[in-house]
């Protein structure tokens, strides 16, 4: 960042004061909350997160320093549950990403599907056509368990369970199945991503480094005499 665009020391100080104010407001909301899902606490939480993020950015831009705070992004944080207490219906939303890493393997499977059905078409000669045949033949869970066999590589996946008072009318949401999800109706969610594996690997490396003796220290250790 250029010097002209850097925030002033006064702006950084003002952002720090905003964090203190937001912190006091959040504590007050927690102390006086009316229940586990009090919207005042949720609002105060968001204000504190926004203030802390602003301060962190200005502090870095001005002084090249960071705070120890980890601010959850909007994608990571769901609002408090606001759906029915006793749901009569639920929706399960699943997204699974795959990379097509072995197109020839995928095409070969599509051709076998056509041969087994005693059908012949051009679908199995293109990747998008082969994908249509694959997902038309197998359930998504089976594809997930056999993805390598089909020339696919897993990416991120997420599963959301949302609650509602009643099941929608037949065909009501088919034109736009994923556009009307109410975050407050999400009962639970489960995410799978390689980024979590990377974080675990880093923690394991840190633990291994902490437990492993220093190379120089190891060199100073004398082997035990077998006769002792």
C-alpha cells in the first residue's frame, strides 16, 4: 500500500476505540439476553466482529502488525436457529464438487452403461454426456464412494439440514431449488474440505516439532553401554 493510501494513526486509534465500544455492547447484550437465541446478542456479535476486522485491517495497513483475533466470515457463521421448535418437515441440501481428472476412464464407464442398456447414442462420446449417463445410472452416494473408479476427484462438500412447518407443494421449488434457503432454518450442517486436512497437518507438524529433540541435542546423546 502506498504512503498516500495508508490510514492515519488517528484512524487506527478510532478503530481501536470502536472495538472497545463494541466489546462492551456485546457483553451487555450477553448479560441481559432473554434466551439462547436472543437477536440482540447476535446483532452485538456481528457488530463486534465487524469492528475487530476493521481494526485489524487498519492496524496492518498502518503498522504492518496483526491482532490475535480470528474473525469468522459470513460464510462460516450461521445465525441462531429461528425455525420451528417441532419441525414437521425437513429439507436436506447437499453439494459435492468433483474434478474430472481421468476423462477416458469416465468415457469408458459411460460406454459400458450404454452397452448394458443395449442402447447406442453419442452421449458416451463426450464428457458432459458421460456425466449425464453416470449420474442417471448411479445414486449420488454410490458415485461418492466410487469416484476414483469413475475418473473423478473429490473437492469440497457440504450438507445442510433445514427445518420447516410443512413440506412444500409438489413442484413448488423445482425451478430454483437452492435459492430460497433460510439460514435461520438450518438445523445443522456438515462440511468436508481439504483445507481442514491442511490445518490438521500443520497442527501435527507443530506437535512433532515440539516433541522431536533438536538435531544438535540428539548428536550430544551418547548411546547406552550394553554392558551396563
